[in-house]
C-alpha cells in the first residue's frame, strides 16, 4: 500500500526539481529573487550623479540675503565729489608782541638787554598781510534714498595752506660803526614785551631786537565729517521742495605759528643770537546739528540752499614754545601747554546749482560759508612778557594764555554727481 504513495512522491520531487532548474536558468547565478520583488539587474552599484561638478560658484549671487541687501542699497545711492576753493580767516592787523602805550611805527627804541642804549629806529611788524586765501580741498558725499527719508554722509578736508613774510640783511647799507643802529630806511625789527605783566610806554618798554633778519610763518588745515538725515519733501509738488534735517557733525582745525629773529650786533658778533617764538593749536568740534534744505528741481537744472547749525563742544589744546631768546642763553627756552572744552555753535550755509547732463550724471557748482563761534588760534595765545632780572636788567618770559575767538571760512565748490 506504500508503493503508490512512494511513486507519487518521486514523481512530485522530479517535477519540482525540473521546475526549479528551469527557473534558475533564467537568472544569473546567485541573484535569484522571489516573484514580485524587482532587484537591480547588475552586479555594480548604480552611479551617483553630482550635478555640481563642472559648475563654478557665482561671485555675486543676488538671491542671497546679504548680496540682495547691498544691491538694493546701491540702487538707491548716489555719490558726489567736489573740489573746494576756500578762504580761511586772516589773523588781522595785530602786532607781533605786547601792546604798548604811545607806540608809533617806526620809532626809536632802547635796548634794555644792553644797559638801555639806543638801538635806533625799530619797527613792530603785524600779521595783517598774512592770508590763507586759495585753500584747496576735496569733499565727498554719499547719499541714500530711504523709504520715508534721505541720508547723507559727508567727508571733507583741505590742504595745509601756509603764508608768511620775512626781512633779511637788515644792516645792509648802514654807516660803519653803526651797523646795529636801525635807520628810517633800514630799521631794526623789534618785539615789545610787557613789564611783569603790565603794559609799558613805548619809550620805557622792553624789546627783543633783531638787527639781521626776521621771518614769520603761519600754516593751517581743516577737515571734518557730517551725517544728516532729511525728511521727505515737505511741500507737495515736483518743482519746489522743502526738507527738515538733523544729524551729527565733526570739524577739526589745526594751526601752527612761529617767528624767528636773528641778532648779531650789526654783523660784528662772533655768533648769531637766534630766537624763535611760536605756538600750535588744535580744535576738535563735535555735536548734533539741525537745519533745513529748500530746493527747486526741474528736469535739466536744480538749485538748493541748505542752512544748518551744529551745537558742538570744542575740545581744544594749545601749546606755546620759545627759546633761545634774543641775547639770552639757551636756558631761557620754554614750552607750555593747556587744554579745555567750550561750547561752540557752528553755522553753515551751502548753496548749489546742478545741471543734469543725463538722468545718472550731473555737474554742479556751489558756495559755502561757515562761521564758528569760538575757537583758539596760536598767535592769540602768546603772552610777550618780561620779568626783573639780575642787576636791574630784565629777562624775557614768553607765556601762554589761551584765547577763544570767532572764525569763518568761505569759498566756491565744483564737482559732479553720479546716481545709480
């Protein structure tokens, strides 16, 4: 009874083996899979495609947040470049030396450093002929159009302008034996001094006397920066516009003054006695400012006026030096310094006219006037004093007293504007 079952088992086994061999023959060895499951038909891994290969990164991608911000700023900006041709305030017709009563120019002076003997005719020069005209400079302004305002950032600076005068060969042509005696045609240069801080009469004053040469030099330089935020047009319309402004301002003004005199007893002294007196000042003014701008805008030309006032503090320093002094030893050299802070309003009015060559390029000219309420200048700080010395003589004593006075500058400007 087992033989039919055995026969069936053998027959089933044979058929199953034949079916499996046929199925395995259709697929590569070792890659058999169950029906319904699809496997890769290759013994190698599928390649990974790197789409960045062969593509260089962009130098400027305006889709990135930083680049997009900078692009928007550039599209709303403009640049203005100007040449400045300004005039700085002159020192004025002040004498070089202390005030004396009854003084005339020229006059007979006495050399109290040498026993009060007459030094002949002497002249006290002044600073009235020194001018700081034709001072060149540059100014650059960056402007930005904001949503509801306009912003301007400005920097300016002038060259170091200098002026002075000199007298040389003062004893040339004088009589033999009287080379040190000034004459009406060839006077000595003299610097009057106070007497223990008090003003003296012309005939009794102490003098520093120069009978060979005398020279004066003054140099100045100015620079600064200004940041202004202006409102949108206050008066509706395309032609007449008005804007309020507010911001912060910084102005620096540095100046150096010195004069040098030579005394050699009419050329008879073995060595020259050289004396030098001078001073330096630095004014640093900073503070908030307010103002307005009125303008007329057309397609081809524009005019504007921008008055403004800055309420600044002047952080100033001054230094006075001397020595050696005429006829005195090197030990009489001195150097004094001082500083302080003072309230100093600055008023400026800027007038400009533009010609629009293209929508993106304009040329213009203008005029600026700036007035500073109080600042220090070096020639005002020198105190020409003398004190009692040994044997009834006197000793020169150059001191410092910082003085604050008003100052102005004015001049023309010319330049161009680039709009993006």
